[in-house]
């Protein structure tokens, strides 16, 4: 509870102290999303997601990677087969944007503005991820033609499904809350251990290699907190929609964990060979 309330207080303090014309312009046009403290149902929503989020962010694959113990074969397998999740993320957000049309309803205008601002950010992250993969010896052609194992591809199919079939709140919950929250957490660990791979002959480490990790680990990545704020505004007086959004986030995390379990089999195989 303290984390999101601290974010809310920090955001409010920044807003209060800024008197520049740029800040005024953002405020007057309604593009600045204020993160507010949890109420009773959003706190319960957040708390129910924590165990699933932690199973992803603390997965053995990420622990081994942070410690420099993940085999290069497993590392490259992960980079290659998680690429569709990264590459399609702007598309999921665009599908959310297409649903944000009932501007008379609470939260819809804020969701539209937020999605418009952040789709371009995700495009930049995609190019940084490509740089990371290329420095590990994976070509862009390989990335563009990858067909992940079924268990790793299931998360992509689920996110496409929820983005196509479900409500705006459910889509934001499954993508910008669930996936980005867990990803932001594990990148902090992995960023600290990535240098362990610098001496490998098949890897070329540079500032480009870590740009994607650095963006998620070092910058104030508010996306999950902002996503929770949007879900709060969209669902605040609709108990049924609150439950559907929670289930969408839980499913997103479950499929993320399934993909990691499948990917980690490569690491287990490498260990049994010695």
C-alpha cells in the first residue's frame, strides 16, 4: 500500500511545485494523469495480484540471469522467443485505444490520453530490445520470423484475445498493469548482473545492449501505477467490472509465468548435461 501511496504523494508534490507554462499547458489540456491513493477495493485488487506478480519477477530464470548463471543458450532462447511479447505490445495498447471512445464515462478520456502518449514510448522500447538481441548474436530477421514454443506463445495469444474481446479496463489490466508491473520488477535485478556476460566471445556488450533494461530498471517507470489508476477510474462503481479486470490481470501473469517455465527448460537441460 505504501508504494502506490508514495507514488501518489510524489506525483501530487511535483504537480503542486510546477508553475511553468509547459506544466500549465499539460494540466489545462487534461493530459496529466494524477495517481491517487488506493481505496478499499483497489488495495484488495493490488494485494491479490502480488503473489502472481512475484512469481514472475522472482522466477528462477531471472534469478539466474541476475547472478550471471543463466546459460547463454537459455538467455538467447529467452531473447528470441519473448520478442513477440515486446513487439506486439504497442498493438495491444492501440487496441485499447480503439475502445476508449465513450468519453462521457469516467476514466475513458484519461485512458485515451495516456495510451496516445505511451504507444510511441513502446515503439522506442522495441528498437532497444532489438539492439539487445543483436548484441547477443540474434539477427532482426530471426526476430521477425520467430515462432515461439506453444507454451511461450500462449501469453501472446491471451493478450491478443483480451485486447480484441474484452473491455478497456480488462485490456489495460492484462497488459499495462500485469505485464509491465512484473517486467519492471525483474529488470531491476537483471540490470545489475548483465555485465557478467560481457566476456563471452559471442556477445558484444555496449550501451545499446542495456538500453531496454535501463529504461525499465532505472527510470521512474510509473506505467503499472498509472494503469491501476485508470482501472480505478474505469471500474470504481462497477463491482462486476472490477472482478473482470482482476481476472484479466491474474491470467496475464499466469501466462507470463507459463512462458518462463517453458523457457527455463533450456537451462535445466544444460545443467543435466554436466
